[in-house]
């Protein structure tokens, strides 16, 4: 099995589960978390992230699936990894999920991902923007609109 196949197989394993399943990494077992860290350690974040983002786009057809993906992404440490341009990923989450409909279940996990990713590149700082709200960020809104436009012209 080549490197691409290994990353794809591991990505499918990591994201094809439900974060809220009582058997998911239960009883002090960190099987999925350990597998995610091992994958990143072996291949590097730059190689792994595109597979994770591709999985989100191709295998998460419902809003619930996207929210589940976000929980798993956070759990696996994705929010702490560096992304040079996180806007396509961030905006895709908001493009796919009506946060008003899902309320805190979506906004809390999205905030937990967005704020660290944007902080990592110096775009957001709670010292400078203590009331930062991703859903009102014009950069994110513009990128969400680009996803919508691409979907309609498709």
C-alpha cells in the first residue's frame, strides 16, 4: 500500500465514526486520537490535511455529518495545526451548516476550530478583538459566498 492509500485509509477510519457514540474512545481508550497523532507524526500535517478536507467535502453530506466531522477534527488536534490559509476550510464549515438552526452545537465547535486556526496565522487575537464572532467576519462571509457561487455554477 502506498503513502496516499495509507493516509486515505487512516482518514476514513478516523472520520467514519460518531464523536458522540458512547463506545468512541471510551474507557480511557484513545485509539482514534492516538491513530490521528500517529498519522500526522508519520506523514506530516501538510500531507494529511488535504485528505481530511477532502473527506469532509465528499463524505459528509448532511449538516449533522459536518458537525460530527468538526468535533472529530477538533478532538484529533486539527485546530492546533498550522494552516497557511484556513479560510477555504473554515468557510466550508459555515457554508454547509446553518448555525442558527443548530445553535451552540455548531457554533461552539466551529469557534473551537476557527479561533485557533486564525490565531495561528495572526488574523485574530482576543487581546485585540475580545468580541470576535466568526459568523460576522467579512473574510469568512466572503469565502462562504464563494462556495455558494461555485455550487450554483458548478
